[in-house]
C-alpha cells in the first residue's frame, strides 16, 4: 500500500533505482560464479573479472546512495544512485556493444559513471555535514571518499594508467573500506540512544581515520596491510563489546535476527583483521581471498541482511514483515563461508571451496527472493 505522502513518481524512481542495483547484484554474482568454476547463468562477460567492484559500487554503492538520497530529501542527491546504477546497467550490456567493430562504449565509460555517482554521494555527505555536523556522518563521508578514490583509480587503469598487478589488487581495499566505514558510521547513527556506545564514537573515529591512512600506504607496500589489520581488529572488538546488538540478541523475533546478523558480521571483520595483521596485504591466494570475502560477504552482506527489514520500508514505503524463514539465508551465508575457508583447507578438499562459493551465491539470491515475497505477499511469508 502506497504511503499517502509519497508521490508516485518518486516512489517509481526509487523502485527503478533498486532495479538497477539488482542488475549489478546479478551481474556481479554471475562473475563470481564464473571465477570460482561454478556454472553461471549469464553469457561470458568482460564484467566477470570485475565482479568485486560491481558488488561494491554497482550494487551496494547504489543502495547506499538511494538510502542517503531518501534521507536528504533533495532531488539532486538521487543522481548518485542513478549514475552508479547506470554504470552497472552498462556493464551488463557490454557484450552487446562488444559485437560492434568500432564500439564507442569502452569499459572506462562504466568507470566514469561510477566515479560521477560516487562524487555525488560524497557531496551528499557534505550536505549532511553542513546541515548538522556529527562524527557518524564524518565516518560515512570518509568511507565515501575512500570509495571515490578507489573508483577513480580503477577508472584511470581502464583508461591506460600504468598500474602494477599489486596496485590493482590494493585498490580493492579502498572499495571495501568504503563499505566498512559506511556501515560503522550507520551503526553509531542508528544507536544514538545508546550512551555507552556513543562514548566510543571518538575512538572509533580515530581508528577510522588511521584505517584510511594505512589503506593509502598499502598501495606502496604490503606491510602497511599489517596496520590495516591491527586497526580492524581494534575496531571490530570495540563494536562487539559495545554495540547494542549484544543486548538485543536476548530478545525475540526481528531484534534477535538483526543482532545475530550484526554480531556475525563483526566476527568476520575480526577474522579479516587478524589475517592482515599477521600476513599483511597479499594480492594472491587464500591470504587475499579470505579477508576480502570475510569483509564483503561475512561483514557487509550480513549487515545488509540485518538492516534490510528497517531500511526497505523507509525507502519504498512498503512493509517488510519479519519471518523466521529469514534465518535460513543468514545461517547459510555464514556456514558457506566456514565451508569455503575452513573445512576446505582443514580437510584438504578443494571441492568444498567451490561448494561454499556456490552456497554463498545461492544464499544471496534466496534472501533477495524472500525480500520480494515478503513485500508483495506479506501474510504468506509471515505465517511461514
């Protein structure tokens, strides 16, 4: 049922932008399936080797930009999700343009659209800061700056900027920290009534600033990744200790589900921090893949699961009723990561790595399906 104060045109725009984010999700997961050897549904696509930036900027960046635009209530802020979403749609259509002998749509155009979108998102945070300065917003703005820097570097590389293999891998760190700082900032923003948690905000801000500096130095030496790891460990321990999720875990229903998803996300942030603190930033192998996916899947996607029942109704003005069925994809997501990075190596069975990867991909699609069913058929899902 439409919210009485929400103009239909604006609501349709939001739904369209969510659809664009969905194209990035599908394309990104298709690329992930191709790289892990899992049979994928879409045809071969140049974007198969850029599934990381598709997931971070195309999917999550568009979703974050839309949520911020709704909060800002300024028409120009919708340019952020529109531009990142347009870039994602263009990435999906690359095979079509590639058939033309003189294609005018190179991969760099996708990067330009993403860069423009991240620029508007950064300006949106600037607007929030001018309206009311706060440390949580500063955290989110710092994350957007890191995301913008990573997107600019990726786009420049597509345009021919000389960059080593290591540097191209290191830029993923900037993109992932965009998600980390955005989510951490939003946790403090949403928990403004928790005074004990708010007391840790200055320390969290200091850690975030140090994290950004260390990430920039990682471009020049893998050893800087040690500092990134140590700071991530400290930040995750702070969140585990003081986030209200520890207390709401004792409740029932939606509060317990959200708390479990958040605490599980903090656990994977801790894992990623430990890996980098011990080994530094490695561009290849398990020491690269484990912390990267611990943060993107274990942390970021788990936080998406936790906040979706709260954010989706605010964006599209439709109820998203809680159902116990939501626990299925949440548990499957983290179990798949354990299979992928623990059982496959401890049991020396490489096939389990592929199984865990496939499980993670299917799990995300299942959660999206449950979201769509919950919104359109709330009674059926709620009673499930």
